[in-house]
């Protein structure tokens, strides 16, 4: 066991990165390198405050090149991907070429969706280890999941701002209402995704990729308390209900425990409260995603990427008042039919070319 692991945090200036750095500082765990994107002031503050040797601002071309050189020349034991965007598969690729028996702790949804099976296979081939940090996927981490043994897997959603407020007419929902999540504060994009359940579709795709489970076996339930994160229905009729407090620090410290086994959070016995375990099926037809669920479960990798990209386009249009909130899902599905692409990717370069092609098409139109 490496008692002084080299730790890299990609996306240290975000909410998760800030939380992780504060925890590591309190536990006297040193961080080797950090990256940010636009927040120059915060990145510099973090570097000085926590005495971090290397920092890179990835919105700057020179820092990008220096960071790529860092990834190809330095041994890293643990890298956290806490950033946003598909381009981090480039950094993952460089990391995997230079490291073995290391850990990739990933919270970057777009990176996993873009990388798909190529990313997972490369992690395994290079003898590295993946730790998914999204609560739904993290809740399944301790299981040796095998597709042939599974009847069904459910991830969960809290319901967002509208599901339990049946009086709201979603067609007239204001931006303030859309962004008013009852459980936690998120960024604008994540809040929109949570409100219309697009985030659950993307998380279902992630689950299928990470654990190699047939997408048709994956669905989602509503967990009002956001305490149950996943449910496994096994073919032998046993059921596994996976719960933990909705605290991202639980997932963030898991990778550190491979190097510091004594790290732990205080155990909470709230699981004995019955309402915490309440679950219900998603059946509210106010949400347009419900009519497309069967179709979405048949999507290929390229279609999943296209959905992710079109969702970003739709969000921008909504925020510019070019489409209504409840038209986001219809906009995505209508434009997916127009694309009609079904590409196969043999490398991350193929994936990035495909993404750039789609983005270029929609940049022209908008």
C-alpha cells in the first residue's frame, strides 16, 4: 500500500472539489495537483492554502499542454474527475497510458457517456480501477454485478421540484420553479435535468456502461427522501436495497480509503425510519420523458451521445426563451430523428470527431 499516494483532482474549484480539498486538509492528506477551468482566483487560493505543488487552468492553451505533459510524465495513484464535459476523456486516455494499478474516481457524467465501453475496457486493460462517484452508481460499487444474474436494476430520483407538487402546471413553470430543487442546490444545467428527469436517462446509460448491464433491464423509481439510491432485483428472487445519506462526502472519501483504511464518517442509523425507505414508481404523465422511455432504452452509444449533446442545445434554447420548458424533451427527440446517425467508435478520437461534427451542425443552425 502506498502510504503517500500522489493525488490529482480535476475540477477542484467546483462544489465537489472544494468539499474534497477541505476534507483532505482536515485529515492532513496532501494533494499533488489540481485543475480548474475559468476560476483563476479560486484555483490560486486553493494552491496556496493547501500547499499544492501543481495547478493548471484548463481554459488556457499553455496550461492544457503543460497538464497533458504532466499526465504523461508523472505517476499518479488516484485521480478525481470532478469536472464537467466530454473532453476529459483526452485526459483519461493520457492518464491510462502512463499509469497502472491506479484509481480513477469519476463524477463526470459526460466523460463516461462519451467514453462508453471504450473507456471501461481501457481502464481494465491497463490494470487500473474505476470508482463511480454518482450516488446511484456508487451504491452498486460493492456488488459483483453480472448481467445474467440480474432481472432488473432501479436507480432512484427524488422527484425534483414538480413530481410531488401535482398542482403545478408544468407547461407554465417558471425558471425559478425549475431551479428550485427541494432537496439540494445544484448548478443550472443539473437542476433542469433533474426537474424533467433527463438526468435519470443519462444515469441509466452510465449504469449500463459501468457495470455492463443490459440497458433494457434498467429503470428508475422515485425515492422522496433521496435515501434509497438503487434497487437490484436478482433472478433468484432476492432483492438488494442500497441506501445511504445523501452526502457526497461518503462517495468522495471511498477512493481515499484504499490508501487510508482508517478514514470513515460517523455511522448514521436513520435507516430504521420507515419513511426513509419509501419508494414509488414513476407514473406522472405530466413529464414528457415517460412516453419515450422504451425508445430511449434501445439507444446505441452514438445515439446516447447525441441525446446528451441535444439536451445541452435544448437547455440553451430554453434559457434564451426560444423554446418552452416542457418542450425540451420533444425538441431533443424530434432532432434525434433528423440526425439518424449510428456510428461505431474504435478510439476516443473517433468519439471526439463525432461529437465535434454534431456540435458543428447545431452551431451552424443556431
